[in-house]
């Protein structure tokens, strides 16, 4: 399906004389309101730079090139026709540098931390929560993306409780703090949450976001156990969600790990009770079990595995896996996503196969809706 055809389909009217934009459809699904097709959000963190062909070091300059960032986000959206985008070329390094850490920027690779700022501390240092350095450019990118794509949902991608703390402490130090310095760990998570909230308040003031996505790879009960997840992740997720709700935005939570074993059912219920509007499951989860456990209390997100399906193919596997996830989740308030974020070097042709498969499926849904409307008008 051509991109212009996909755009036409995802803007098809749900009722006569009413036009639903991609942003409206995405938010309607997240908030469990009426929508006519399955919205798609491909969490585009660094993959957009592969579309524009720019170097990582071209975007991640000292000031952060917000124009290249926004252009890369827009080009990737044109390539795939998704309903929601992240408002910048994103890296966890914003957090690291803000607290004094050191980051490596490979010319065409993904930024990585080489020195964590809180890897050896006994007290919380005095740090500024206000945006500075690259973060100022990131905020400008969100504004530029909103201006260039007003009908597309802009999602603020920020890190969840343990995940952001892990970027500033490093995993080894975090393990030590969780074992021997729990109060210090709690203070670090609180500081990170405060830093995130100030960032979100700045995006809110510019009117440049519609939703908040808590990327939470390290908030993984398989890594640290159920007690740590309950005592740290759930507690701070509730606090973060409450603060985000007060400024008026829905919250999507994406922890890694398995949530469909008998042992994890209680912590899953605790997670949903924090008041999140959306839950994205990771790999190796049973989507039908997830939907059953959610019980209609929030929207559900997930889909085709990045590893191995999108990285390795072949096309038939990608198409089959995509349709299989849709068929299992379609009766819920479901946003199609691949299993995790998309970064540089993920084969673009495989991403396109996945996106086109979703558009074809939605095309059939819309055709059925249009046929129903025509018949309804005829009989009336």
C-alpha cells in the first residue's frame, strides 16, 4: 500500500461529516473511547536518522540540532504512516549529561554512557533540574515536530523509575544501592522523577505533547525480583502518574520482563492500579493473557518482536507475526507497536513491511465500516 493511500485510510471518517485525525484516533484508543481502526505507534528513538541519512554526531552536537531531529522524525512518519511519534531523536544520554556523566557519540551508532554520574555516591549531590545543554534543543525539537505535524500525536518519551535511576548510577551500583542503601536509592529515584517532571512541564507549556510514555527496560521484575518491583517501581510509578495526570496527560508504561506467569499476576495488578492509561507488553508475554488480566482497565500495546523478526526477517515471518498480534489484541483497546523502541540499523525494509501489513489490515476494517454506513443510509 502506498503511503498516500495509507494516509487516506487512517483519516477516513467514522461517521458522516466527521474527520478523525491520526492524533484523535490514537488518543481515543489510549483513553478507551470509540475508534474505527487500530492506531500504530512505532516508538522511533534513533531510527529516523537512517531515513534522513544524517550522522548521529550531526544531531547530537553540543547544542543538539533540533531541526535535523525534527526533520528525521517527520521523514520516518512519512515512511511508515504511523499515528503517533516521539517528539525528538531520543537518547537516555540527556539524563546522564544533565547530572554530570559522560557519553560516547559514535558517528553512525547509538549514544552510550561511559561514565555514570552517580555510580559512587553516599549523598545526593546538588544538581539543577532545569533544562540545559542538549535538553534545550530537545525541547525545541518537540515544538518543531508539533508544528510540522499538528494532526499526529506527539508522545513524550521519558524513562520509568528504576530505568532512569539506572542510567545515572549504572546497573552494578544500582544493585548495590538496592541491597545496602535503599533509602539512598529511593532518593535517587525521586530526584530522577523530579527531573523528568520539570522536563515534561516545559513541553506542556509549549503545547508540544499529547501523551507520556514511560520507557522502563530496567523496571523488570525478572532482573531484581518482585519485591524490588513492588517497593520501588510500583511506588514511584504511582507518584509519577499522579503528577503527569495533574498536568493533563495520559500515561503509558512499558516495563520489560514477563508478566504472564502465575507469580507475576499480583504485581501486574498493582501496576494497573497505579492509574496508567496504557500498558505495553514486551517480548515473551502472552498478549491474550495480558488483555485478560487488564480486564478493560487500560489500553494495551505491543506487537511484532524487534528481535529477531524485524532484525532478521524474512518478510513472511514479519507479516505473519504482525497479523497474529493484531488478531489476538484487536478486540481490546489496542495500539499496535513493535515490541520495543526502534534504533539505527534496524532494517528499514522490514519496518516498512510491518507498517504496510498494519495499514492493509486497517484498510479492511475501514472498508467494512464504510460498507456498513452505506447500507445503513440506504435502508434508512
